[in-house]
C-alpha cells in the first residue's frame, strides 16, 4: 500500500461524491424510470445507473490500473472482490428512501486494498452530511459539507462524536437493523426472531434494548455507529458496496466489524471477509466491545443467515 496515495484517492472520491450528489438532487423521482431486481422491495432507478456511470468514468479515467466494482454492474456468480486495489461503489444506498423522498440516502464510495477497506466516503446530499475516513488517519463527519468556506460550511468533527464511553449490556443500547429485501425463508425468520428477542422484556426472555432504528441505508447505519449515535448495527443480505466505505469510517473511529452470525468455533467471526454479506458493527468504546458481541451472538443463538453471491 506504500505506493498508493490514499489521501489523493480520498480527495478524488470526495469531489466525485459532491458531483454525484448534485445529480441525485436534480432527479425528479416522479418522472424517473424505476424497476425491480429481486422483488418490490429491491428497487433500481435510472438515477442509480447514471450515477454509477459517472463514478466509474471518473475513477477509471484517473486510476486506470485499479479495479472497479459497482452495484449496478455487478454480475452474480462472476464479480469478485480481489486483493487488487479496488473501488467499491454503491451509487445510491437507500434507493427505496430516494424513491419515497425520505432524506436518508447516500452515495457510498469505498476503496479497498488487499480486501481491506482503506478509504471511505459516504455523502448524504439530502442533508448535506459527509462522512470520510482514511486508513490510519481517523474518520470525520461534516455538516453543510458542500458549501464554500465562510458560507455556513460545518467544521470537520472527528468520530466518534460522543467520545468512546464503555459499552454496557444490550439493555443499554440503541441498535440499528434492516429488514432487507428478502422477506421469506430462514434468513427472514432469523431476523424476525432476533428482532423480537432484542426488544422483548427481560421477563419474557428478551434483551430489552432501548430501541431499534432503521435508516434504510447500510452505509448510513454504519456511519451512525461510527459516530456513536447508535451502539450496534446488525445486518444480513447487503453486499460489499453497501459496507466498504462505512467499514473504513467505522474502523477509524475505533469501531469494530465482526460477523453477523455466531461462529461455529471459538475464535472465529472476529475478522469477517469484506464480501461476507452478514455483519455486526460495534461503535468505538473504551471497554465492552467483545462482551457485547458475544451477548449479541447469544441472542441469535443457533440461527444462521446464509446469502449467496
């Protein structure tokens, strides 16, 4: 990685994020063409495709030797994340929110080296909030990010925003989750059972978490965890482009990404693959990270989510 200028990659991705954000905000969702992938909960729009073309053109022109993996050009069973330097991109993470006008959608621009998230840029143009991270250099959040200096642009705030207070047990936590687009089968049942056990009273065998939150975007859920606004984010079914950028931002904020399924053997599950599709993100904390991971795995119990590539 020594010969890769991560700062330059970061600066390039931030510039592209603002350009893509303007394209997203210019779209009229009442007029754009909308289609379905797997089902009615798995939506794609012509804006997703146009933004990915923009990003692909920009990064491949500047970095022709680096690979590119994007959601809208992914080919099931063929596309792979290798150890080569790779841009991993979701043009609009939160397309359902985008279509409905719910202001929690973003462009997620990740860069991985040796299958490890090394640069992350996540930009929500609706709220003009930018999250960034560079491996070894910390991560940051900025409000009014696209404004010029002196015109209301917010300061870059180092993540986590709340410091790193210790984690208690699950009953003290706010947990981000998503239903996902697969609404049947064992994966769906594992999610539904786990959601119930997380929220049920302790007298009824539950963990009685403070509550569950769903922003509708994996990248924004991870960034909220990095910021310390939620304590945990549990997900199954998303892809590398959903998590790559946020993963870098989370790690640089002292957070941890582990497997979203309990491991079969002791010592496993603490270092999931970038494209493992089942994740548990934990905020930065002075203590208690490993303990809460084990507690969460215990809530899932014997359930296992299994998603194909």
